[in-house]
C-alpha cells in the first residue's frame, strides 16, 4: 500500500497538474489526473483530491466563492507558497521531476520542438528550459481561461494563444507568470501585441482610435463589437493590474 504521506516530488508534480488543469475538470474522469495516478502510484481519487486541496489557497477561486476542499494535509501549503510567484522555477523543476517519474527525456514529456536544438552543452540546456517554460506558461494560461478566448469566446485550442501582457523580451522575470497572461485567438493576440486593442486594469476591452476612426467591414465585425466590453474572466490566475497598466500606457502612447 502506498505511503499516505506525499513526498515533496509528488506534491510538486500534483501542483504542476493543478496549474494545467481547468478547475471544472478536476475529477476522476480527467485524463491528466488518471495518467498522473499511474505515474506516481496513487489512486485517481487521491490525485483528484490533492488537486482540489490546492484550490484552498487560490485567491482567484476564493473571490468567486469557490473554496476547494477545506481539509487536506499540511504539505500543500508550503508547495503553494514556494512556487506561487516563483513560476520560472516551478515550470522547469516540476517538468523535470515528472520526466523522472516517466523515465523519459523532458523534451518528450513536454512535447517541445527539438529538430533545431543544439546537440549538447549549455546552449542546448538553456533553449530546452526556455521552451519547457513556454509550454508550461501556455498550458497554465489556457487552463485558467478554460481554453476560451477571453474576448470572443472561441474555444478551439488550435486557434488560441497564451499571450503575454508584458512581453517576455521586456520582462524576463515574469515570462512564466500566469498573471502576465491572456488567452486570445490569433487575430486578437496580434492586435493586442500591436496595441490596436488593450485591456484595462478593470478588465475592459478598449479598441484603438486607429480602428474606431477608420471603420470598415473588417473592424466592424471583429473589433468594434467588443469595445468597452468586459473580458471573459479566468477561473484563476487573474491578469495582474500592474501588467495591464503597463500595456495600457504603451497603448495610450501609440494611440494619442
């Protein structure tokens, strides 16, 4: 019988899965939960309960009146405090541990592109880590928005992008922070990147004067209907007001 006490490594990979699983899908039927139960040798019920236990500490869920399970062991809280806000470390360490459980290379476990990787050395390691972290960021952001574009409601994952509010190139420290992420379809992701649209700290969509003052069939169909509308809020990892304010300031400079 499996030791009832969860190890640090088990808790880390469970938190990894918590971050990548939409809250509404935490349950016995979830594929990821079933797979992790096999990998770490725990029951499906135990893994599902562990993920629900992590929800106790999630302020975004608490704000929506979702409390998670009131019980739970003391082990979840230190992991939450250690990694919540230290996303860069969580991403790679948790995927590395998971790869160890699966006895497979981290590149395979995370399904990152490898065709152009250097054959060996520090450069390869750095590129692998960056791609692993990018993959983790995408999974977290899409899961928090329930695989739905926060502007249009499109829910086809092939059309969705985990958009950085503040670009990775301008804030490397928050490149994996899910509070620096929005789930957008490809068109609105590009428009957001080019400051044709922004999202205010109170989560309202604002369309630029470049589109508002030059109306055409395209802008009237794809942009104007969303002007001053509220985004579809994520279940957790709410976009940071600070990051949104930074984007707003850049938007205002380009549209003044």
